[in-house]
């Protein structure tokens, strides 16, 4: 490649190392620079897998540069990890310098294999080295799909994989990440899923204008146990209020929430926006 003009070189020299790397990355042509990169799955898997939610807190002031580096390495990420499904930035409800990315694997063995390949790939190792200074913390959690609940809502198994494969030409939406921490014991999660399965159809039906779309429901396997997560998509931030207000008139949904509430110790909701490299939009 040709060297940047002198004026550009001078400006780059005055930048911090991370900002300089991000600026150079932004100048690098990418075959997928104008569209969201899709999932590496040829078809939607028919068997449940495991879902990894990775949450990174970025240094204040470094988020833009970090995302530029991620965007420049999107093809490498997809080449090495076909289960890459989503990459989101927190808009409100939490640390606004936080990003959350989601991956699906068939099982823990596949996760070990994929991460082993990534650790030996020169392009990926270079990305990790360049982006390391932007990170404040990194958290990884493993979830299993609450298939009984999502099926009751009309979704297929691994519907997030289907969504990731089809969202490339779609305008970016708004996502709501809802987390529940349930009381200790073996029964709360199965009870929660049963109640959701009975109430979700009425909630879906109450949304007459189809403003909200359920993307997935999951319960924790590694991390904080007895944790339950929902991911919903809307066209706008206000739509998540419209859907919530409509659901208050769904009697079966209200009854389900009445059964669920006593088991919940903490409830948290965040609004996220997908970044350009996210397959799910």
C-alpha cells in the first residue's frame, strides 16, 4: 500500500497510539465496509447450542477508536468465528462505554477449538495487541436458550442465527437487553420459563402494530447462576415504551408476571444499538 501524504503522516504522529492505529485502520479498504457482515452459518442449526455474551468496558474517550479497530478486523473475526451474531453499544441504562458481543457454539468443545484457532492467528493476535489499551474490563458469560419460552412466542430454535443471516440489508434497530436475577435453587429458572411460555403469546398479540420483535431468551450456565436474559428489537427507542404499554392490557401476560415477580431478586434493562460490524441489525 502507498504511504499516507505528509500532512496525514504529521497528524498521525501527534495522535495517541490507539487513535493512530484506529485512523490507519479506517483508511484500510475492507470488502465489507459498506454492509453488515453476516453469520458464517450456511443454515440455521437445528440443535440447541451455547451462547456466549462478552461484555467489555472501554476506556472513556477511546470507544470510537476501539470500534474503528473492530470494524477493520470484522472479516478476520467472521473468518475465525462463524458463530459471531451481534455486536452492540450501550445507549442508556448502563455504562455508555460498554459493548456487548454475542457468539453461538455447538458446545464447549467447539468454543475451545474456535478460540484456540483465534489465539494462533496472526491477524487476530495483531488486533488484540492494538486494541488492548482501550479496555478497562472484560466479562464472559455462557447462556443456554430457553427454547420452551421462545417456541411459545413463535421463534424457532437458534432464531438469532437466522436473524443474523438475514439482517444484512436491514436498517439498524434498537435493542433492549433485559436481565433478571432469580432466587437460589433448582426450580426458579424452570418455573420462570413455564410462566413465560404461558404468557408470551398474549404479549406478542397485544403488539398490534408489531413494533417489537423477540430475538432470544436465555438462562445462565456459566457466570451468575439463575440469571435470565431477554433480547428484544425495535425500530426506535420510543417503540419499546409503546410495546410495554400495550402488554399491560394482555391478561395472560400480566398473570405470568405476577407469578414471576416473587422469584426475582433484581431486574435490569438496557437499550443498545448495533454497531456497523454486527450481523444482527
